C-alpha cells in the first residue's frame, strides 16, 4: 500500500447526530485491496473514503458494526465521482452502516444483486442506509438473466435520495426479502428516490419494486415507500408489487408509468397522497390495482389515466375462492375515500379479471368468481372529461360495494347507478401543470368508521373544520405545484441527457457508405445519392441511425451479396434503425434485418417507410432473448421473401414475447413463401397484457404457397390486435389469421379473395405458468 494512501488520519469526525467521536479515523483508499485492508480494522465512527475514479470489477463486501451515535461511513471522495464498472457489486452486513455517493455504470453485477443489505445468513444489515447513489443501465448482457439492483434484508434499513434507471433484464429493480424472522417486521424506509425510466421488457418479472413474495405474503413487513418519483417505469403491468402486510405508500409520484401500484398479495396497506399522471397518448398508464383485505386508499390524485382493466385508474379485482397464496384472494374490507380523478377514462373498474366464462380452458383453481365484498367508495371527486359518461366498468355484479357521497361532474349513463354517486355542475381552475381543482367546495362528506383518522389532504392541509370531498382542500394557492422533479434522487446527479444535434451525412458510393456508417454518431442521418450500392458484408447497427435516399423519387439501391449467416443489417442492443425511401435487395439466402445471436441486453427499434425490399430469406429475424420496443412499417413494398416478420423465438411459454409494438400499415406483401408474420406470446399469465399489433391498410397477395403454410398472420397469444382495411388476394393458406375473441379481437372491413378465412377463437388454451 502506498504511504500516501495508507496514512490514517485521526480526526474528530462530525456525524449526523451532531456528536463527535474522539479517535475516529478517516481512511482514504484508492482500490479494492486497500478498501478490504481498511475494513479489517474499522470501528464505530470511522469513515472510509473511496478515491475518485473508476473501480472496475470490484466486489465489495462490508462486514462491520457501527452504533446509532457512531455509524460507519463508506463514501465517495466526491459524490458521483467514484464509478463502479465492469462486474462490480456491493454487499453489506452489520449494524449502522452508511453507503454514500457511489455510481454503478458500464457493466453488470456478477451475482444476483448490485447492492445487497446482506453478506450471508450470519451477516445481515440492520439500521443501515444507502444514500446519494446511482445505478444506471447496469444491466445484464442477456435480458433473460435475472437479478435485482437493490436487495433489502434485515430490519430498519433505508434507501434515500438514490437514482435507479435503465434495467432491461429480468427481475425487479428493487426487491425486499422477508424470509426468516430476522427479515420480518422490517420497518424499512424507501424515500426520496428517483426511479427513472425502466424500458418495456416484453413479459413478466420487470417490476420496479417488489415487496415480499407469494410465499411470504402473510408476513408483517411494515415497509414505508414515500416521497419517491417513478418516472416512466414501463417494465411491466406492475410498477410496485406489494406482496406482504402493513406496507405504506405515501406521497409518491407516478409519472407516465405504464403500469400500476398493485396490492398483489398481503393485506392492510395504506395508500395515501400519491399522484398518478398520464397523458393523451398511452392507454397503458394505470393507477392502483386492489387484491386482498383491509387496504385504505385515500387522498390520491389521478390525472389523465386512460388504462383499462388491469391498468385502470382504480381496479378492484375478483378473487379465486379458497385461493392458494400465489393466486388471487378476494377483495374485502377496503376503503377508497377522498380521492380525485381528473380527465380519467372510466376511473373505477370492479371485478377485474372475472373469468367464469373461461372454464372450458382453465382449471377450477384459476377461475376468479369471488366478487369484492364490504368495499366502500366515499367522498371521491371525478371531473374534467366532458366526453366521459361511464364512471364505472363492471365485469361482474357489483353487489359488495357501497357508494357514499361521491361527486361526479358529468351525467352517469352507465349501467351502475347509485344514489351515492351524484352529478353536480361546477367550474374548474387550472392551478399549474397537471393540477386542476374545482372552484366549489363540497363540504357534505360521509363520515364512516375510522374516517376521523383521515386528518389531512394531499398537500398536508388539516381536514378538521374544513373537510371536503376529494383529495385536495380548496382554495389552492396559485403557486402550488404537484411535484418538483429536482426533489428526488441525489442532488449531484442530473437525469436529463444532452440532446445530440441532428447531423446529415452525405454519401455517394458503397465504400463511402460503409465507412461513414461505421463512424456515425447516434442520431446521424446518412443521406444516399441515387445509384446502386454493392455491399458484400453485414452492416452493423449499434446506435440510433437513419438511412435514407437523398431524393425520395429517385431511390438509392442497396444490393447485398452476403451469405446466409450474414444479414444485410445486424441489429445490436439499443440500436434504432430508420430506413426511408430505399430499395434493398438480397440474394434470397440472407436475411434483411437480424438481431445479434445472443446478449441482446436491451431493446432495439426498427422503422421502415417508403421503401422496397426483395429477394431475402426473412425480412426480420430475431434471436431468443431479443426484444423490439417498436417495429413500424409504412408505405413499403416487400416481394420474393421466404418469411416476413419472424418474432416467435420465446417458445418457453413463460409470458415472454419478442416485440411490444408492431405496426404494419399501407404496405404490400407479394410472393411471401410462408407467413407474412409470426408473432408469438405463450403461457397463461393474465397480467402480461402485450404485445400489440396493428395490421391495417395492407395488400397481401400470392403468398403462403409453401406446403407447410397454414396461417398467413400468426399471432397466437398476442393480446392487443387490430386487423382492418386490408386486402388478401390469392394466398394459398387455410387461415389468414386466427383471432382471440376473448380479447376483443375482430376483423374490420377486410377484403378476402381466394385466401382462406379469418377465424375467431373465443378462448385460447395456454400453458399455466404458476
């Protein structure tokens, strides 16, 4: 060890309580071996400072004990300037430890977690804190490899002011474990964190947070999740999956996150003062989904949520009679009071998941027939959407729900009518972005059992002597904002990335094209002059690029002579390729677009517009584990292909699929030997509600001529599908498509000539996953 860094500086270290510790040490270390050496002699009150720089392949294990008055601190020399890269992780075991200011990036954990409040069963962390840390894009090379970024064990641990974003592989971002008596009654605190974008995964097991599991769902957890920002957390249908008892979720903001806060297992949760913000574009942004017993849902604000069923603003589910721990218990004794719903689409959905009509394809143990009982909705306020007429969507009889003094700004023309839902006319005031309140006060409130314990509104104003219907007591001052993004995560970290300026790169010949493509920066536009570009190798795309003809009326032609193992374009993780107004020709043995064979650690995107593509084996071939967020084809022509879009590699039937959104519009497919599309999701997983296909305005002719071809558009297990305004001519198949009737799929205005039939199958028998 170098003399400079091995010197121990004996200081009076000032700690959080304001006390000082005579003889406490500040030890500055610059690599893992120095850190390990320092940890051998660390005592309460000591601080170990990790020197600024890159710490690569550093597996840090901390086993030490501080005290409440004299914690042990492991901190960055400067917050955000100690980078844990490569295969690094951190495990802590002991009492009163503080981890401060570390940044994990450019790699992935070599174990099952990045940061773990446990070393082993004999060294579990208690009363310890993780603060001001960042884990960004620290994702596994294979999306199917499971890990967690933060694992909570023990009791009374805290994560605060951290930033976590970009996890694309399997497993919740944050997981709380409740196995063993030392890990129950935890009283963990997860506060003031910024949970940044989590990309869509294409299947289950992509929660941002999971508290407990079905096996430990009857366990008292007492986890406090408060004052966090969940920003575009789109991994799956459950943003937070609460699977334990007595958890509290308060004053969190869920901003444009495509999922819900889900009370999946366990009982007696408190959900108070949270904000759910949607937009005009996505129908996948949800609110709160309710299962089990004894929850109180109060003072929450829901804005522009357009989700339905599992992702509706307030979804109250049906249960399974005598349900096992891992399925759905009946909803009972739930209170939803003093909530405000603004511009939400049919905010209340009851008996979500009712499936008594599917008894022919499901066992009795999967039939959700137990309706909610003893549920109270009181003093809620709904307003803003003048086109809305149905506040309630019911999938079964609503006979176990009591409505008390709920106010609605529009006429209720739905099937569920109740004197506890009253229409009133009132004016609205826009206070700030996303915040709209009524001018009027509705002070005639229902006073139910224990309602006196609802003492404050969304902004912390006391309800005593000024109680009103809804989450917000009026009047509201003009400078009131729903939330401030700067209040979450580490103060030193900026989540906004600098936008790359658009750069148009001119290309005139094949050699120049390949060279400029290899040296292009993300966001570049390669503009090709008219002519033929002879190419004899695969073009690798590992960033966001646009390739287009300079003159759309005189298309440049890319002619590939690669063999069957080398596609025209090889797509890598995080690539986004736009093909515009090009002609692309293969040699019938190679694929036009293909993902790399393995380690597709993150999603890719592909857009094709105004182009002609012919003489390839497959238009798009994906590998197992590959996932496209968006595939978009418009106004293009495809001819002489063996296969069109091949998105069917996830055949394990575990709910996974290869693309989230597939749009095929106003295009022509001619002489496609087998199927135009094979898009597959397998496994019975009722909460996996993707993928999504729009196939509209297309012409498909002279295709499906192979003797093995039976279906032109294979979409088995895909949940969201639109098949409209297409023309099918002379396609020698038995079926154009087999649609899933139970998901509302039906053909609309398609023309069919000598091309088989479009069949609707009401219920689809699938392999049970649980």
